C-alpha cells in the first residue's frame, strides 16, 4: 500500500486518469497488488510443500527432528 502511495505522490509514475477520482484509482492499484500477491502465494505454496516432502525423503532428513529434540529438552527441565 505504501509503495503505491509513494509511487503516485512522489514519483508521479502511475498511469492515472485525470477525469476520474484519484482515491478510487489508487484503491484499484492497491487491491490489484494484494490480489496478485494472494494468487502467487496460492500458486507457489503447493509446489514448495511437495518439494519439501519429496526432498526430505530423498535426502533422508527428518523435518521434525529438531522439534523433537527441543521438546525433549524442555520436558527434562
């Protein structure tokens, strides 16, 4: 949100229409930025989880090993 506002007010680099209200146009830029981030996060999260799942098997890494060590050490105290 801050990037959009700084880009508009200080750099004057956003393609805005003079005849339309600026507030509505800035809200559209902000909403489209958050929508883009949401869609990219939804698209790339699945492959990362699959990659961790298969690579941890291939590399024989226990992803919970460090967590188990911490819980055991806290139970001893």
